[in-house]
C-alpha cells in the first residue's frame, strides 16, 4: 500500500507547488473558486498558489496557499517573513489582502508558530514587534523596509484569524484530494458506483433512444412514433430497458472518474473501447438490432488498458457504446 504522506514529503519545492495547484484546482471544479493561478519565482510577492473567488481576481476576494517544503517544520522567523512579505505588497496596493492565508507545509510548522496561529492577536503583535528582526531587510533584496505608521496600521487592520497551517494529514483528508493523488502518484481511484436508469426517458438520452426505436420498427416492418410505443412490447420493451441500464451505468462511471481521476484516464478507456468495437459496428449486419447485439458482445470482450480498466465492468463498456451513439460518434443504423 502506497503511503501518500511519504510521497508528498519526497516532493521538491516546485513539485509541491504543482501538487497544491492541482489540489486547489480540484476545489475550483467543485465550485470553490472562480480561477486558480500559480505564482513562482522572485516576483511572487509572497504568493504561491492563489484561488480567486471572482473575475475581479486581486481586486476581490482570494485565498493564498503558501507552499513550504523544507527539511523540517516552518519556523517562526520564516513564517513571520512570509506573512510580512505578502502584507507589505498588499499595503502597496498590488492586491487586496487575502481572505485566507494558509501555510501548506507537509512537515508542519514549529510549535511556537502554531501557538501564535492559534492566537491571532498574538500573531499580529509578534509580527509587529519582530519586524526589524525578521522582516525589515528580508522582504526584498537590498531594500530596507521600516515599519512606518501607515504600514503598521495596515497590518493592524488585517484579521490574523485568516492565517492557518495545512499539514500533509489535512491535505490527505480533504474531499478533493483523490484526483490529485491519481495524477501525481498513480493512485487507484476505486470503483465507481452503479448507475440507475430513471423511470422517464431524459432529454440527454434522446438520440440513442430514437435510434433504438427506429431499429425496433425496422425489425417489425413499421414505424414506432416514440419509446412509449415500445415500452410494453414483450421483446423490445425488455431490450430497451436493458440498454438504458447500461447507458446510465456508463454515465455514473464517467461522472465518478471525471471527479476522481485524470481526464486522460477516462479518455484512454473510452478510446480503447471505441477502437475495440468500431470494426464490428461497421458490419455487415442483417439489420440494426443485429448491429447493436454484435457491438454489445464485442464491447463485453474488449480489454481496455490504463488506470480505470479494472473498474470497467461489462455493462459500463456496453453503456459507453450507447454514449457513442448518443453523441453520433457510432450511430445505431446506417
């Protein structure tokens, strides 16, 4: 079993920033942020990974994830310096102060720093009292930045309860971490839940349903007006019900892995299935239902590659073919 805490501890500084960027981006996809950006290099102004809440970006609300991958915990002096740097440039008007400031430190922060983080007013006082020791000549190279009255007032106005620390344990406990572990360490995202076909046919499945209804009409030498006309048919009704179960099983599979793996993993599996059935789909076939049956049999036997292959059950692979039909990539019929 992979110890992801140990894998994160092995990351270099840039690698940690990329890991945190993907983690924050995963939060954004669930509606946490409007946009995520990574700042790096000497001009980062105390920012590493930023989550913006709105299009006005640094003129509005934002969170700062300050990534620190050191040989040991982040000590008090370093923590005060990082805070002072960001607040100084916010004071200069380069951006608004962050809504939240998080030290993302896999090895944690030292006890003195954590004690102050837990007492926001004391953290503020300590930053001001130790400005000359830790901050004045270290914020910018070869620049002396005294704590003047205006800068002091700006820092005093900032709510230091916004400051927190994020350990590797907190990261791994976050609900959005799974796709990040998949991308960076090849983690198994686990099995997807089974899908359930709703009683009523949805607009989202209309195209492949119409193709199947036409296939039933072709078989019977008539034209069925819609799926309602075949739902109680002793043969076609059961067949349609089974195809819908497969479609929604595949739908649940795709939704789960969009949120819990990488886009490339799902795309690879779908491409393997497509290329595994496309020649069979092309025929020849006696009629459209024979085509559907042949493709379903072939899909069941396709052995896709990649991370998601062990979780692709037979109904899922068959249902993905109906998604191809619904997208008119592999239509049922001519």
